[in-house]
């Protein structure tokens, strides 16, 4: 690399375990790779502080840094790098549990526009405070499953003016006390994507604020926000910008779903584990949403063929459908899909215990573009039919085992 590729800009050594710190020394010696701007060291657990220092000495122009699945990554590694690499704009550190606020103190010297960290119990609101002071142009903040992040952290970044993406999924201490001030802040009107998955203390008050202020929001994830009800979801029905929403595991009913389909522009809908939604709600939503491409209604055991009939009849552009864990579905619902949804790429019917070989025949005839088909716990679909009718499918999963107890119903569909 050092002798033959002096103009190299992108280098991925992800999960390469046989080079050492000494190997990284070569990047900076001789002609070197001095023009490197993007480096991926994901999974390279053998690299120590010395290795990062070697990178810094030879590749001071790095802008994008990707280091995922590296439990050995420490603050000292980042500090050694940032001493000379102060042009870093984007950092991604997923599954690096030992990083702390000291990493962000070091990165404060850089002009960060993107930060992604996931699965970390060391980082606190102080990192958000540092971002607010030192990263005025940051656009993308992904701090998922960081247990020490609280409402105070969201308040601290509320004055930032350019945030387009905020992901605080699984930050379980966040509530309305943080979400509302952030949305009311300088980036609220510009925000494009917001992920609040498992932020169980968030309520309709936040959702209503989002609906009123986030006029550019296209993606919203409220999965398992159990205190969000129809009242909040109805407010979202007036958001013409929204095209993707996940409200799985909430207490939404047909009333909220009907309101959500009001403007008709939603392309992606996830309502898995929503026990209060019926076929009627799906029918009302689909009537007004002709451009739906992605519809996941898994683990809604109350739904029947009529729900899928509505999807197929009104939403011909469906690409991905998930009805796993819906024991009332029969071959008829697959017949509806196959007759109308010819662009279908993904289908999960796992746990649809009444489906038979007929369902596969319908798909084989009507869904020529199907790439992924999942049929776990489908005891009435035979292995012979799977071999016969899914030969053109890129990936299929099938077994004829009885549904496991966690699905909530027995082999006959009794709940």
C-alpha cells in the first residue's frame, strides 16, 4: 500500500486480524497513504494505542472514521489519533463499551458533523454538552443504547441549528422533559429523522410537539413507547412530510391508524404487536395510502385475511410485507397478495399455521420478484412444496415445527 497507492483515499481493514501496530506504521512511511480520508478498522481488536499513533503520524487528513465491534477501543486510542488528525468529521463507534466522555473531549478539536455510538454505559450528558459547545455544524447524532444519557443531554443540544438526524433509541431515561425542549429548539423545524425506540417515558405530549414543530420530518420511530396513544398519533396525521413510521408495541387503535393515513403519503408502516388494531383499522388506513411499500403487522394475532386483502387491493406497490405471528391468516390472504402485489421482494409468514402448499403456488405464479421468504412454524407447508416453488427465491427459511410458546398461541391457533 505504501509504495503502490500514494493516492489512496478509502481503506477498509475491517475484521482483518493478522496485521499489527507495525503494519500501520507503513501507512505513514515513504510515499505512504498520506491522502487517506476514510478508514475502517472495525473488529481490529489487535490494534493498540501505538497503532493509532502510527496512523496519526502518517494520515493526518482522515475525515471519516469507522470503528465498530471493537471492545478493546479506549479513550487513549482516540486521543492518540486526534493529536494529529483534526480534520475528522464523522465517527462511528458501534459496540465500543469502554469509550467515555474523554473521547468527546478529544474530538472537540475536530469539526464533527456525524457521531454514531451504540451500546455504551460510560458516556454521559457531558458529551452532549461538548457537542453543543464545539460542534456547531453537527447534523447526525446517533447515541443509541447509551444508558447514562438523560433529558439534560437533549436540552444541551437543543440550541444546535443543523441537526437532521437524532437517534436515542434505548436511552431509557429520556422522557418528555428532554424530547420537547429539543424539538422546540433550533433544529426542530429542520429535523428529518427521529428514533425514540424504547424511550418508554415518552408520551403523547412529545408526539404532539413533534407534529406541531417538525415540518420536515420524514422518519419517526416510536417503537415500544408504551405511553403513546391515539391522541398523539392523531396529531401525526396532519404531517404531510412523514413517509416512514414505526409505532410497534404502542397502544394505538383503529382511531389512531385511521388518522395516520389521512394525508396518504406514508410509504413505510410498522405496527407489530399492536393488540388494539383490527382489520377495520388496516382497511381505513390503506384506503387513503395508495403508495405504501412496506407494511409490517407481525404479532397481531387478531388480524385476519381481510387486513391483507385491504393491503393488496389498495397498495399495489408493496415491496415488503410481514404478517408473522398472525395465526388467523389463511391461503386466501396470500392469494390476494399474489394477485395484486407483483413488486413484492420480502414476505414473512412465520407462524401463520393455516397456510398450506397452495400459498406457495400462488406466490410462485404472482410474485416473480420475491427475493426473501420466511416460513418458520408453518406446519402445513411441506418441504416438497418449498423445493418446488421457491427455487427462484434468493433466500428462504422454512420449518414445520409447532409455534413456540412465546408466540402466544398453540398449534391450532388458540390464543
